C-alpha cells in the first residue's frame, strides 16, 4: 500500500437534524444478508482544480454535510436488538446523526499517470485512497456507515467513498455521489429525494428480521483476501465492439433477446474460463464435466408489480447464477454463454423476489466474505447504468473510476460505464496466471478490447510501471520523489521508485526439494542486512555515477549471474490428481531495488542499545510480512539501501522457497565483489536439480495446497511486541573455554565449538524459563543442518536452492538443567551426526509419499530454533568503502525462541541474535554463569 499522509479527519453531521421523518429503519432480508461482507468502495479520479486545496476541502465538507441532510440515515449507526424471547438478534439503522467520516489526505509523489498508465491497476496506490479497508458491514454498529477520503495527488484529486453495504446498494451509493457532486457544483440538487420507507414489504414479510443464534465474528478470524496473489486490469469495450458482440451472440442463438451487457458478460465468461486452462485441448470439451458458474447481481426494483423507486435507500438486489460445465461452455461459445445469462436474469421475477424474502425470514443465512465464490466462478456487481462520469464537483468531469479492496476475490468483475458514450469498462480481479493468459488471447484482446499501444514495462517499488523503450534505464521510475513514513527512530523517507532488472532468456526451474515446499512455502522471506559507516565523498571514483547508481549497476550485473532471482514463482494446478506444483519461472520480471533514508538515525542508534531497536531495524527491509508462496506476484529478491546520518544499511529480502542461507550469502558476496572490483571471483551458481535423480521425481505435487494457505496467512504478521531481541557476542577465547568444558564433562573431543555454544544457549534459556514452565515441561531445540556435504558426491555450495534439514533434540527442563552443559552439547552433537545421506534420502522419499506444508511460525511453543551459520562470509562484504560493522536480520520468521547465528566481526568470534520474551531475556541477563561466557 502506498503511504498516505493524513492531514485532517472530521466527523460530518447533517447541517439540519430537525424534522427528520425517520429515527429508525429496519433492515430487510436484502440488507441483512450482507452483514458479514465488505463495504462498497468506489472512487473517482480528477485532474487538479484551480482552487487552493484547503479552500476546496472546506467547500467539499460543506456540500457533503448538505448532502447528508438529504441522506440523513447514512449519518447514523447500525443498532442491534437482542430478542430474549426467542434468542434471536435483529438489526436496524439508528438515524442518530452520529456523523459520517471525512478525511483529507495527500499521496505525496503520486500523479494521475501513476494510476492510469499502468496496464495493471496499481492496487497498492488505489486501495490506500479508501477508508475502512477490511471493515465488515456488521461493524457499522460502532463505525461510520459512510466515509469519504479526499486525497491530493501531485496533479489530481481522488475522491474515494466507502458505504456500508447493509444500508445501501450500488444504486443508493451513486445517488449519494450524484447528489453531492451537484450540490458542490451548483449549490443545489435537482435529484429526486431518497425514499426510506419499507412499505413495499407489507403483505410479504414482517420486520424486523430475527436472526437465530447470531454471533459476532472473532476479529482474529476475519479472513483477509489474499490480495498479493491477485491482480486487476481494466478492460475497455467501445460502443462499436459491444454492438458487434451483441449481434454475434444473437445470430448464433437465432434470437434477439440477448442484451449488450449479457453479450459482453458471456464473452468474458468464455474467455476467462479458457484462460484458466481448465481444458488443455478442444478434444476435451465434450467430456469435461467440471462446473463453472457466473453469479450476477440483478436489480429487483423494476421487477416488482409496483416498481420500487430508484430513490429507495436500501438494498434491492438478488443473486442470479448461471451454471454449466466447462466443456459445454467452451464448446457452445459466446452465444451459448450469453443466452445462459439471459435466462438466469429473466428468471428473477416478482415471484422469485417474494420467494427469496419469505425463505430468508424462515431460514436466515449470512454468507461470509468470499463464501459465495467457488473455484472457476465469476461474479459481476455494479452496473453500466450508474451515472459515474456525470459527477462534476465544479472543476470538470472525472477521468476514471476505480474500486477499493472491498469484496475482491478471484473472479470478481466490476462493471462501470466507460468515459465515452455507450462504452463499458470491466475491472477484472483475477489470478496473475489467468490475467496473463487472457492478455495473450488474441481473440479476446485484439478483436474486442480497446487498448492503447504500449511498450515494455517494469514495476517500480510502488507497483507503478515505468516505460521502457528497449534500452535499460537504471534510474528509479519516479525520479527523486519521496514518500515519508514515520518509524521509531525518526522519519524514514523512501525514494519514490524501485527498479526492474531484466535479462535475456527464459526457462523454468522446479522448486524441487520437498523440504523447501514443506517448511518454506508458507514461511517468511529471508531478511538479512549489513551496516556500514558512510563512504567517503569521493566514492565511487567514477564521477559520472552516484553511489546509488553504482550499486544499482552492480546489482544488475549480479542478477545476470543469479538470473532466476529476477523471476517469479509459477504455480501449476494438476487437475488429474488435485495437486499443486511450484517452479521458478525465470522470466526476468525483475528484482526490487529501493533507495531510502532514515533521517536522524545514526549507526550508534542501531548498535548502542542493549536490545535490538526493532522499530528501526525492521524498517530497513522491504517485503515485511510477505510469505514465500506469494512469490507468484511479488519479487523473489528485494534490496533496500537506507542512508543513515553517518552510515548505510543494505537490507536484502530473498524468497526462502528459492534459496537457503548459503545461496543468500553467495548472492551478497558476489554483489559486493562486483561493486568493489568490477568483477567477481566467486564460483558461478549451479541451478540443476540432477542430484535428486534416482531418489525422487519432479515436480513435487502437493495435495490440497490452497486449503493450507489460510492457516499460513493467519500467522503472517510481524513479531508481537512482547518479544525483544538482543545480540550476544562470544569471543574466540570464551568459545574455546565452553568447548573444552563440554568435551571434558562428556569425556570426548567430538563436540565442536558451535555445538558447545548451542548447548550453552539451550541450557541457559531453559533455566531462564523454568520458573514459569516448571521442570517437567518438555523443551525442544530445532537446528537447521546443512545437507550439501552429507550427500555422495557432495552438493556444491554454489547450488542455488534449499539444502537443509531440521534436526531436533529434546528433554524435560528439569533433566536438561540437572545434566548440564556437556550433556546438552553432546545431544546436539549426536543429532547432527545422525543427519546422514540415508536420512536425507529417507526424508525426501517419505515426504513425497505424504506431502505436508508446515508454517515455520507455527512450530515455536517452548521450542528453540537456530538458523543461519557462523561459516557464512558476512564481514567480507566490502562494496568498495570498507567492511561492514554489524549484521542484523529483519522481521521474517521471528518468534519466541528464534536464535540466529552469525560470525562475529573479529576472527573466530560468534554472535547469536536471540528473539525471546522480555521475561526470558531479562532472566538470561541476570544469569551470572551465562553472562560470564558472553563477551558483550
């Protein structure tokens, strides 16, 4: 989401709250059925008016208040009545004048072109132009029923309106918008007044509606659509193209009943179903029995015997569903699809309206967000009849309409009137794969869709596209524009754009290792970064390049070597066995490069505190909170170069389904080499998966993968604030003493330095927690063990992928504390030794028989986990102005018990970045034995 600067927030009330006829409006079945879904979010984009911004805002507030005088129920709140006589709940609209929300905001650096020019809708910008994202309609009992955000752009204004969908449908929404714009433009409104009465239901049902056993959803259980895996594009159909489609559909079906909109929706149904790849060849049309549905929201106002006025304030729509098989749809083509839609719409008679109303009263059903949408389905809402482009507020007509994030799911097609007379726009929300296939469908695009000619594109950090004329320009797509973000240590200003890195050629690499899919697909990205003192003013030595241009150029050259990291994950749905496979599509879409500045933050602010200042450090990394499977649409690699007052931090985020720590630091080492010397001595990465030949077959097939995504998403948040981090430094001499003690206690010499340190940490943290956990509590330590050198022949360190296994040691807390350091270290030694080639093969074969995706965040409950390695070459990353002074990790995969190991800055030393509860960390700091082994 783009970062919006909020200037003011006002709760606007009707100017005149006297003589309002209604104080309460009962919700009807059409209203109640929408309580658990999102609000309506639609907005208009304008070129900037001549008026000064603040005067314009005051003018809009006044006209908004006058419009609320007319639509006064929208300034109220939902009221809930618990009917104790039958244990039911009723909802009504309390016309209490509590107020609608009016927000003035600014999107600094964002232009009209940033919204209109990209082929794909820049959701991260557009969604930030609306209020109440993620709010469900039932929350209107405490939240405004109507909220407006007026956002200043560099050269435009966006008016985004959010309306509670339980109190009004699209007709009501645009009636309010039309009235407001007219009052703003001319001081008065000629629009017909809204009608609030529910008399049309007399003789059919009684109000209020009583909902048995209604329970408010748990806020933690509110399902947020996986928008990172969806994309949007606006398809524009000219009047002439629509007429041709209508004519073709009617000719094919020997009728004249099919309307323009029905023909257009039929065309979309066929084209999108074809693009979804549900049938691989025309020969399968006749045998395919897979179901596809198209749900259409049908207005019922004109279907009643006494038509319900368009001015009625409330919901007056029904859902109609056309259902057929994929084979029948694709074989029947445009005419068949349009006729099926025609028949469904024709069935929505007055009798069907009454049947729905009576049936709902007998058995109320409240579908949740997205629940009505099944796989291979489409849903169309809104209408081309709504007067969108007539909304002139006094400085000209809008140039575009866009919708917010509300109710967006795969297959949602929102229809609007086009800007020119008779044209129609469809805002299509689809998976990236479907959208790309649709664009590549010549019949759909060239013959019907009106699209300006475009050249190559690259996405910048804000999701916007910069034009590429074929010559690769490594400058940021947005020049020097900046967007401020407030963080704990000061103000972080993000350079307005990112950069797309391209390469020649294309291939696919299987995301092959089962351990990758099992442990990492639902985990976070790897996030590691290094801190430097600020370079001298004469670096780089090339006077024609700034430091940022130099880093971008060397980053691009490094991507030439690690070119798969400029691609995206690709998903293959294997219909024959209902499984999912992943691969890396080496399509060169691009890695992300962000230039940022942390104003007022110094190197000392990062290094001096005893606890890691997470609010500062986490802001140094891009892609916070992104899960690995979202690499289908999110870059696999992103770097943020952040300028401090006296230093630079280079934070790298890399998709953990594609690489492990070894591959991560291989990239970092190569990049710093190229930056410092213009070339690299690092070995070239190896992409082949041949080491798996004879063990397992690729691709890996995961059953019911999409059923496992919500569990992963529910935990994909930044670490909770009750956790703290501290870096414990162990000098070479201290480590030697711990190692000698552990070996002496066990009468052996096999315990390594790292194993002794791991044993020390396991013992000390268990002791620190024993007061709260008790001595009988089980404690586990999970350790990532590299498998490259355990295979025969060994897998080179240059292999690009994941090559690690989890090893586990466990004990009761009491036994561990009693046995002491030597025993703990010896248990770690035995576990590591057990990770043989046979164990690797056994894991691979067993997992292939029963694949299961595990969310890393879900494994930590009284569990320690150590990742990374002191063998990684961290402090050699000299980009040309000196070695780093520290390494830190980002928010990815952080939870209570995560111990990240790094080499120390001086030879032979080791550091552990410990993420623990504040109580455990304090107890550890109070442990004299432990702290005596820590150097600092």
